[in-house]
């Protein structure tokens, strides 16, 4: 008869009921004076208490499934087990998200035409997100000094540019390569949707895979392929244009502040979703503590307070009046970010 | 009077004995015929029985450490769960987010010397991003205090109790720190830092380590981001996913596996002892998913492993052929996991959902975590 068998539980229950009934029924018989009735009372009362206690204990055990056999209950069962160890995860899985062969081809730095400054190195690659299953086209821009021998151990901040909504940052790529302005001291990653497909943001309905894409796949792929640390202090995100890249940037710096510490928006702000819904940054800031992130609103047409509501420290929100310049916005991010070196 | 500890236990035991004696002494007064006497007898039996049950429950709670305070118990009984209020400015935490309340040592031979027995810190972790806070016990192994490890960034394991569960029992009942020391001395375990917590970071509530929908407490974010970054800022520990793991029993096992699956950029290994896989919701959890079936499904680990890419983590799942209800789901999870995830299993022939089982599995889990986590140099 098992410790959780129905029969055992029923027997215990009946015993408890019988003991209670017997005690109440026989009560008057034991009301006399002298040692025998008193001993009878003690015996009957003890029997009731123990049977009820056992029944309650057995029922509780059955309900929660703590002990399912007598040997388990008394701790005398075999402690032997079979462990099948399937080993560790391959260490290069994060870097391998970037398709091989296209990641480490620095353009020649000697072919600068006179009159233009140092240029960034552009790498085109495809990211196949390990966790999100989302595929994206990446344009990675490395600062001119990235491959200089003296610079070989220097880490850079990373700036993600959300270009997955159409039309997005059309001219940024050519501006970065034109050499008219010195490129920012950061690894700039422009993210394109696969075949111009929109990649959801953390504030959208399919947020689960979006969190995995923006927060983890993209960051680990870049950090394991370039000299960029994973610390949030090293990561910023920029978006703009009439699509929704801007509110995705803001959502990342608010909702995933453990991974992105700065965001910049340029161009007219469009409110994502209805006001007072979880997609609205003001809703987020009303419900949760303000994160230690820095936000720049460049030429958004509205002051930050109109978009976010009251801005409480440690969150910082700044606005820059237009006209929005994508390169200037990138520079602001590059300056506000750190390279993520451990503080010692 | 504290819910745990001797005073309450002694009071209850004394009341139980007094009730018993009183019934025996005043027995004849209820011996008359009639409904009033009958009701009196039933009442007397009920009162003595309730006192006895209360004593036994308090003793069991003392031993197993289900609830640590009256507040936990009242929250569960009423279903009103109050989060520790986030500081209104969200900015009050200067520094690391960890307040050390006291330093302790282990009751093992030579334990008074940190370089031989390590150090047990009783701390409060305040989450910068979530505003939540929790009591934690952080164990630093002896090597942390030895000169030859001065530059080592130690691998770190977050250890979770089940629900309901009190964090101190991870030290006194499941003995994670003492077993780690044994494992290190036997050459089986690496020196690791243990961060021990209970899933009850909101008094009495079983959040299942979920970012609760609709503006609720972000428990998942607290465990995965707030705690890891606060520990990284305070102690000499690895800052890389390859050096961070999780282990827990029951609800703690579900939490360990879920947190690692959802945050594989921060954790690389999780050991789930008798963990379940489904997205639980009951009276002790309150509304976790805001009535959204999609969000609830995303917290169902069997659904995730079947329908979503498998994350780059190693997992150890423990179960037994008889005695545990998670045998079938565990085997299904192991079967459905795809590369790059690695699923190891520990299967016992029999053993239930109890401390005998977990006591037998903790050394194996520590050894498995040791071989799956890496230290780094500062």
C-alpha cells in the first residue's frame, strides 16, 4: 500500500473520523473520577489527535506530491542517478551569426582622394539571429583608426541605427563614406530589414523575438566580431525619419536599459500607438523607475516632456532644434557613450 | 513574534499541551446529554486539534523554511501582494545597488578564516532598473581570499529556492556553500561565487520570475539584469555570460531555466532540479500574464523549445522515473531542444518532489555548473 494510494488515504480518513466519533460518543463514560477514566480520556484524545494529524499530513503530501513512496519518505531510497552530460555550447556561436567571409575586409586606407578626410571602413554582412530567428542586413562602419596598428587594442562604443522602416536613413551610409565630416569614433551598425521587411521593436506586439533580436542577437554578434564591449554604457541606438525607427530607439533605451544606455531620434516624432498604452514611452515612465539612460530628440517638433511626460533622474532627455542632421546625431551618441571598459 | 524561530514554537507547543490538559481536566462538564454538550465536545476536540496542527505546521515551516515572515503568510492568505515601493526618483541608489548587512562564516572546520572557509554576506540587492529589492546571501569561496586568485574574476551562480522558500535554507538545509567547499576540496568543483535568493522577491508572491504584464513588477528583469549587474559592480566576478549560471529547485528550477533561455547573452548554463516547464498561474502568483495568451505561451518553456529557436545555453534537467510529475515533460524538452542548446539530464529511478531528492542532487548540480562555467582574468 503506497503512501499516496487512494486506499491508504481512505483508511486514514476513516480512522480519523472513527476516532472523533468514538470520543464524542464515549465521552460520558469517561467522565468519572479516578485514574482509570482519566487514563481513558488521555488515551482516547491522543488517538484522535494522532489519527487526524496523520490523515491531514497524508492528504497534504498527496496534494503537493512531496513523497511518493515509503522509502522516499524515510530517506532510505537509492540515491543513485544517471547523468547524461551533453557538453557545452560552442563558444563561437555569437560571432557566427554574422555570415562568414564578409566581416573582416577593411577597405584600403591609402586611396584617399585629396581634399577629403579619413574615411570609415564599411563592411556589409547579414545577421542571422540565433535567438530571434530574425535575419537582417547590416552595414557596419568602422572608424578610420580601427585597423591602425597603434589602435589595435582600443575598444569602441557601438551605435545601432534602425533602418528597418521604410523610408529610413537614406543618406547616412553615403554621408559616412563621403569623408566630408570626420566619422564618429564608434562602430556604427545600420540595420536593414531582410528584403526591406520590417523588424518589430520591443514596444510592438511581437516583442518577444524583438527583444531577443535588438537586445541579444545583434549585440552579441557585433561584440564577438569587433572590439566592442557588451556593457550598456557602450551601446546607443538611433532612429528617425517618418517611419517608426525613432520610437523603437527610445523604447530600447527605456525598456532595455540594461543593454542600451542612450538613444537619439531625429525628425518629426510620431506617437507609437494610442496614448496610455504600453507602447507609449510616457506610459512606461509612469509605471516604472526612470532608467539611467540619455535621450536626444533632434528636430522632433515637440519638446521631450510632451513625448515622455515628466523626466525624472537618472533619465536625461535633451532636445536639439532642427534641422536634423544624421551625422551630428551620431556624433552626439558617440560622445555620450563610453567604450564600456570596466571601471577600476 | 517572528514566524520562524523557537519563541513561537514554544508558545504553540505550550498552548497545545495546556489545551490537552484542560480538556482532560474539564471533561466531566461536557458529559451531559443534549445538543449543547455534544457541540461542546466537538468544539473541544476541534480546538485541541487546531492547536496541534498549528504547532506541527510551525515546526515544519521552521525546518523546511517555506515562509520567512508573517508578512509573506498574510500576503498569500489574502492574495494582496505589495511590491517594495520603487523609490519615487528611481535614483536613490548611489553605487553598486548592494548593501551588505553583515558578514558571516560557515560552521565548517577552519570556517572562521575566510581563506579556508570563505565568507557569507547577508545583503540587500536594490534593482536600479526595476525598483524591486530582495534579500540575498552571497557566498564567496575560500579562494576569493587567497593571494593566488587575486586577479581571478570568479564564475558566479544564482541559486534560487523553490516557492514558498526561505533563502537561509539554501545554506542550512540544502547546504550549497558547504557542499561547494567539499567539492572544491575534492577537486570536483571550481571555486564559484553563489548568489542565493528566494523567488519571493515580492512578499509572499510567486512571480515565477516573470516581467508581470500591465505595469506589474518586472521580476525577470530584476533577476537577470539588476542582480547580475549589481553583483558584477560589487564583487570580483566574471562579467561575461560564460561565467554566469543559475540553479534552483522546483519553482527555482523553472526560474533558472527560463531566465537563462530568455537572457542567453548573460547566462550560459542553468540547472533545473525538479523544475516544471509550464507557465503557472494560480492564487499564489496572481495575474501574471494580463490575460494575454501569447504572453503566457512565451513563458511556457515546452512551447518555446518546440516553436522558437533554441538559445545558446547548456541546461541540466533533473527528474526521476517514479515520484516526479516532470519526467515526461523533461524528456520531451530534451528531445525538442535544437542546436546550439545543450541539454544534459540527471535521471533517478525514484524520488519525489522533496528535500531528500534535492539534497542528493545539489553536489551533482554544482559539479555540472563547475564544468560549464569559466573564470576570467581581470
